[in-house]
């Protein structure tokens, strides 16, 4: 069955041999060379992580404005030089997920919790509704916190938090 | 500019350079991300007709020119939103913000585009944004009041609960009086005990009659206390049941009033839990916890006073170990809270898993995943078991220690009282009184140690219930909403709509439908066909433009009046638990049997219903007889036909039927639709052959309008769709 699907559905994998990225305005564009050697300039392209929680630098879809897929980047390592840098930068613009370094305050009252955290992009305060369900545990020790406005924050490894910060979230882990 | 933008402008005006005197900006946008860092102070983008400035920390950091060849676009990214300036097909970032400013970004991008293109501003471009009066954060649409969730005064929920209790205040007051009576009676018992010991037992007084009288009075007091207790419980149960019934009705009525959008934000389980689970928590607290708390509080105060009046030194000795016990509780409170929370979470996970497996049991079995699910379930229950054992072990050690600490006062009492009795300062009877009072005062102390946990549980439940009750109704009847008999003339004027601000599903749609016309709506999946129908039924309000029925804006028509004259057969057929007859008659409860049967015949449902053993009495819905998709759809059509609506909406109404049955129903419908307005969505285009007009939706707008023949001649999108379907049918035949 799997072989049958493989024969029917073709995935175009993009790599440094068939694609290159360039800067257009503040964003990125892509030039693609197909198997017969014809080159097409797609103009501005949009990157989407297929597994944003678990895979940051692999399985990245490259699409146009209307969400039509041009191809997949299996791994960012398939590109080097300017293209790799541009891809990384574009992804860092699209996925704005501050990393929590320490938790300065966490108070829960009547089902809502107020947070004040120190992140890699500054001190942030936010409110979380239904705290337990808004903390998504990925793997052994990574946590995503979803706030009430729709922002996301990441705790890369809760075991590495300082003792005070850890104690504040221990209840929800 | 909105009032808020004007206020911001007044604040930052001194920092703006290069502006002519008196020139007002077209828009001011707050943002909080600069150089990939979040700033705790808001920054502003100030837009004029020909240029814009970025003001960060009180300084103008950038100024760029704009012209008619420019366009602004707001983009929702992950965890942030950004405004882009597109000039000569090249996009640059204007500013970025966390999601708290997302609505402003889309409103202002729309406004700026309208200004640059010279279009008049739409309602959505000047939408008044609301901000929390305390912290200034933008308020989301569903929040009523002027504070965000963070700053909201949660005590208001207690006030609201008290308001709901208004109708039962007399009962509550009466039960309070009885609390005082019971406490008084209970305090009397030790005093009689003292008389018994001091005047009869110790002096070996053989005066039988008073002795019997004393014993009888002790019996009487005990009996009285129990009887009053029973009466009080009955009154309190009556009061709390009344309050909860009222509260449930309030929540239920509110859920019915909320728009589809508001209800869709939550799962059915979540709403059910609030209507039943959370209100039950409140009821349990009122019937089980409150009486205990009040009784113990009264007991604590009165016994405390009595003890101090009797002998303040002794009273102090008794209360002395109390801080130790309270301290032990406080130290371990966080830990015990976490332990119970964890136990509750694991229990919740097991419940969710069970629910998932049982709801999807067909899938589990069809993929042969029973063993896998067994392992998954075992893993979760093992974890729950492990946590439960750990918690119980902890409490097995912790509780006796705390109780021992609490009881230390009794040893002190023994020593102190023993000394007094030996020295003759105190009688045995007085000692008995003291012992009883001491045991009475420890009860409340133990209960108060646990009260915080119960209060937190109550407040969470109260907050969750009132969160729904307080939710703003976004599709509400206008003041003085009109009611009238609909003729069926529908005018859709420049309607724009999106389920959220970042994506417009329908853009600038205009359409005119005359009474008695049958309109077919076609287009590819996700193009907004069902959305258009939802807007006509006013399940949502349009973002811009208006929909008129017989010349009245639907926002001015009473929703009950509007929907009672629209009959809809939707893609998802839903049957309530009940008989087939009840399900058809749902649309017109006063219909007689003949009408119901006629409607079923017209919908082609009668023939299969009579073949069922219980015919029209067949129980359907959850746990009922399983009907096929086509059968459900026919019942649903019968329901709509019985309703005899002025406007009939068919959203893929015949999709699950075979071609022959579909033809039968089509014929029946063509008789019916003669004098009513019909709007039909269909993927099978042959269904729409008889439509007065076919509307083709594409890319958020109306692409083609005309009769089947006219559109076929035009050879546009519709022609393409018909040809593709013919090809498919041919392939199937081959």
C-alpha cells in the first residue's frame, strides 16, 4: 500500500541543487530548477514548519501566497550559504516563540493564571486560561505555554530552570 | 482615527518631527516587537496619507513615504502579527507585535488600503477598539465590561451568586436562625452535664426525681438538636436546589442566546460541564459545606468566648498548640494541593482516554487496535494507581501528626485541671464542662484548616459558570426588533465576512433574490457557500455591507421571527433523541398527524419509515435505531417541509441520496418551491438545472450569475464544473 502511495503522490524535495533562495524586500523569494533543467523564479515564498512543536529545522514546506506547495525542505542542512541563512531568518520571523529563561511570578486565581517571565526577547507578562491544559508537554522536558491572546512561549527544558522557577510550574507538569 | 488613537496622538505629538501644523494622522497603530525583542512599553506607527513614522520609546526612529502604488497587508504569523508594506511587488515589514494587538493590525491595514485607494471607509475599518481600563491591554470581542481577564475583579462573581440567591433569601435567613438555635442548644448540654456531676454524682445525691429530670433534659436537648438539624437541612436543601435550578436556567438560556461563533469556541462537553458539573459543585458546597462551616464557626466563637470568660489562662493553654498545627498545615498545604491536583489530572486523563476509546470503538476494532488500546489504558491507570498510593501513604503519616499536634492542648488541660481539682479550685463537673468545650473547639479548628481548598474549588466553579453568563451576545436582537410576515425578497449588498479578522471568506458579495426564485449556489469546497447561508440565517453578523429581507436589514428583524420563517436542511443532519415522528414534528409542534405524514411522503421518507417495525414510533438519535445517511436526510427534509417556511435553504440536502430518490424529492420540491424563495447549494450540479439563477462563487466573490443555459453558453467556471462532473459520471458508467 505504502509503495502504491509513493508511486501516486510525488513530493518535490528542495535542496541546494534544485533551489536557491534570495532576498526580496524583507522576505525571501525562490528560484527552482526542474529535472529538465528549466529554471523558474517563483518570487516571494512562504515557509511553514510541518511539525512546529517537534521539528524546527526539518520538514519545512515552501508555498506561495495561496498555500500551493512548491516543495519540501527535508532538512535545512540540504542548503548552505546565503540560502540557509535566509531560511533560518524567515522562520525566525514567522515563528515568534519567546523562550522562557526564568519565571518571575505565577499566580493562579479562579482558573486564570497571571505570569511574569524573563524570556530571550525581554520580560513579558501574560494571562493563561485553564493553566494545566494550556501547557503542552513535548517529549521529556520541553513545554509550550499558550496564553490568552494566542501567543506561545517555550520552556526548552524545565529541569534546567532555576529552583524557584521550577517550583512555580511544578504543579502543572 | 478612533478616540483611543486620538488619545495616543495627543501623548506622542511632541515626539513627532516633520509634521505640518494641525495635520492629523489617518491611523495610529500600537506594536510591541522591535528588533525581535518584546518591549514592555508600547511603540507606535503613525500613518499620514503620504508617509508614516515609527515612534519607539518617545523617539521617531523611522519615516517612510507612501503613495497610491502602495498597499498594506496585515499577516497573522505564529505568536506574532505583522504589518507589511507592498510597493512594486516588494514587501517590507512596517512593524510587528505580539498577538495582543492582532485586531488593531487588521483593522488599520484595511483602513490604510481604503485611504490609499480613495475608497470610502467601511464599518470594519473604523471599528472602535476597546482597551482594559486598568492595564491598557486590548480587550477581546467576547469580553463584556471594561477589564481584561487579568484585571477583572473576580469577587464580582460572589456578588452575582448572591444576586441569584435573592429569590431564596427567606429560606437562607431561616436556616441561619436555626443554626444559632442548634449552636445554643449544643452549648447547653455541657452545663447540664456539670449539674449532673457536681450536684448528683459527686455528692452521691439520691434524690431520684430531679436526677431523672436532668437525664431526661439531656435526652431532650439531644433530640431537639437533631430535630432542628433535620429541619435546617430540609430548608437549606430547598434553598440550594432553587438557587441551582435558577442558575442552570440562566446558563442554559444564555447559551441559547449566544451566537454560533461563541458556542463553537467551546466543545459541547465543556458547555455541558458548566451547565451541570460546575453548578453541581456549587450546589454541593451550599448544601454540604456551608452548613458545616457556619455551624463550626458559630461553635468556635461561642465556645471560645465561654472558655475565656470561665478561665482565660486555661483558654490560652488550650489554644496554644493551635499555631503549631496551623503552621504544619501551611507548610504542607502547597504540597498537598499539588498532590491532589496531580491525582485529579491523572484521573481526568484516564476519563478522556476512556471517552476517546469508546466513542471511536468502531475505528479501534476495524484497525484491530484493541491490544494497543489496552496497553495505553493500563499505562494510564497504573500511573493513577501509583499517584493515589503515594498520596494515601503521605496522608497516612501526615494526618495523625497534625491531629496529635491539635490534641496537645488536651494534655495541657489535663495537667492544669488536675492541679486545680486537687487544690479544690475546680469541681469534677466543671472539668467535664471544660473537656466537652475543648473537644467542641477542636472540631472547627480541624475544619478551618481544610477550608481554603474547598473555597478555591467553589470559586473556580462560580467563575466558570458566570464566565458564560457574562459573555457578550455578539448576535443580539436590536432594540425594538421588528416582526413581520416575510415575502421572501432577499438583497445582499456588498457583504464582506470572515470568521476571524485575518481571513475574509466572502468579499464584497452582492446578490438580489426575488420572492419565489430558486437560486443555486455552486463553487469549490471552502469557497464560502455555507457561510453565505449562515449569514442569511443570521448565525453570524456580516463584517461589512448588509443583507435585506423585504427591505429590512436582518439586524433589525427579530431573530425568532426571521428563523421561524426560514427552513433549512443542512449538510449535517441532526436528529434529536426521540421518535421519528417527534423529529419531524419538531419544526411545528402543533402539527396534526396527517400534516406530519404528508411532509414525510413529500420528502420521500414515508416509504422507508413504514417498513420499520415501529414505523413513526421508531426511536432515533443517540442509543436509538441506526438510520442510514439518506434516511436521516429525508427525515430532515420532511422536518423543513413541515415548517412551511417562506425561505427554504437546502445545503447539500440531497447529497446522500441515490439519483432516483433525489429525482423524486426534486420533483416534490419543485411543486413546493413554486411560491417560496429557495436557496440551494449542491455539488451535484444536475440538481440545479431548474434554478431560476445560478450563482458561482470563486475566490471569496461572485464569479458568475445566470441561468444554467446562459452559464453553459458562457463557457466559464460553471461550464468547467459541469463538464468535469459529466466526465466523472461517464467514467463511473464505463
